[in-house]
């Protein structure tokens, strides 16, 4: 028997209503904030991610699904910011009134060890705002994430923020990190040694316990918590905090927060949910002011975030599929089919028994699946009536065939 591939999962009919709820909430919250949906291709040129995501990331080095076609290297998208930036450049969005505000949803692909809430094919929902460097934009997208999570019933949230500074003031920070960690390189993991040369700030995102203990050493903490930020970046970060306070969004500053992608600068953030009694990171993002230019577009400030939808699904209250409005019980399939079509055209969710089983079996199925049974047997056909039975109260009434729909509520 052929089964779904490791790291992939079918979204079954009983799960779909909850996914539809997540998607409908995204459309509602983001549209109200004037964000418009964009849908980009599932695969892109490999170069897009190598340049955009960064060659020091685990995604580019270990996790991409890449294949050759007609002597071109193509990759299933491991994230969608790079694809949205590519679309922004390709379609000349820089000529539109700024800021350009976009949101997306859809599948992403990373070759990593499957675990709870994390698959090799997974889904993300996210927003991107292009064309404004103002700290109000940073606060806007963080607020949008909080509102979206609140809409889904996730209210016990922790918002963590940090500033990765601009490229200029980050140079001193990078050098200070490298200097203090140089004596510990033999004790640090292979990934940290690789990041040491490529992007030393990414070392702080390491999940290896032995590396974490080194980062907790007093002399390392002194550098991590040091003041390397320039006045302009400091002012930007302070304004972000002021806006968040004005929006009544509680937050804390986490100096170890660096995010897992190379393109971030200045504000970065994560949002964690405490639903189900355990803390789960559900959203991550930040500012990436150089990415549009890196990928060949004009200099364009930008900020955004993404959420894993499988993680969201595990945290929110599940939605059951709605019952049928009407199940037609009849011994004449032709008549049943006609009345079912009439009901559907009127806006009701209606079904009938294709096998034309005995009356009791049809009524049993109606009781399990619908609010009403519409009975259309020989007597009803002769008198041009229907019998409408409320399956919750067991009350039933005989009505003219052309005047029964208003009784269905």
C-alpha cells in the first residue's frame, strides 16, 4: 500500500473546518488592515533562496528540496518572504503608492526531522509590508499578529523583541561576539563553528545545550547584553516600544533573539502562546530593509512575519463540520434528486440516499447527519406535499411542496 511520504500529512475532512477557520480569520484581520493577498509559485529558482535566505542558514545548507530541470536549479519554497520580494520586484510594486501591504498562506517545504507541529511539507500564513522604514510599521505588523492570534482564541501570549541594529553598528557587535567566543570554538558545535565565520550572531540561536551553557558565561553575557547599538537604531527601537505600549501590547526584550534567517536587521520579534499549558513559539519575524535590494530591486525598507499553521492548529479550539440542513428521505430517487437540487439552489446544505435504501435506514442516516428530515414518500407525492421533521425536537409538520423552505431554520 502506497502511503503519504514521511513528513507529509493529509488534512482530513473532519480537520478542514478548523483550517478554513484559520484562513477565514486571516482574510478578515489582514483585509481590515488593508493587506492584500498574494499567491506565489510553490517552486522558485534556487538562487532566490541562496541569496535571499542566506547561505549560513540551516535552510539553505541542509533543508531545501532542490531539483534540476532543463539545466536549471529549482527549489520548492522553504519560506515565502523571498518569493514575495521577488514578486514585488518583478511586477514593479515599487512604483505603487507605498507602503505595499501583502499577506499570503500556503505550503512550504523543508527536509528536516518530522516532529509534533513540524512537517516536511508544512503551511505558513504571513504578512509583508514594503516601502516604509518607520517604527510604526514594525508595531503595526506585531499588532496584526497579536490580533490574528486573538481572533483564533489565543490570548495568553508572550511577545519578545530585540534589535539586531543596522549593518554599520552590527559590525562592532559581530566582532565583539567573535572575540569573546574565539577561545570556546573547540567546545562549540559544528554549526556554531560554521556560523562563526559566516554570521556570528546566528550562533546565539543555537539549540545545543552545551553551546547554550557557554553563551550563559558571564563574560559572554556581558558582550551579548552590551550596548553596541548606534543612536539611530536605538531611537528606532525605542519608538517601536512606545508604539507597542500605546497599543497595550505587553512585551519583553530578549537580547538572545536573533531569528533563523540572515536577512533580518533592526527589529526582530517572536510571539509565544501559553495555551495547553506549554509555551509554544507561534510567530516570528522582523525588519529586512536590505532584502529587496539584495535580490535586484530598488532600496526598499520592509518588515513582516510568518506563522506555522500546523502549530496554530494544535493550539486552537477545533471546529466541527456543520450538519446538513436537510436530508431528503424518499422512495423515489428522481423526486429526491429534484428536491435536493431545489434546496441547494435556495442556499441549504442538502443530501439524499443514493442507494434508495429502506425508509428506516434513510431516516437513521438523516438523524445522524442533518437538522431536518424532509420526507417525500408515496402519500406526499400524491398530495403534492412534504413532511418536514425537526430531528432535534422530533416535531414534524406536513406542508405544501411549494411552501416548506421558510420552515427550515
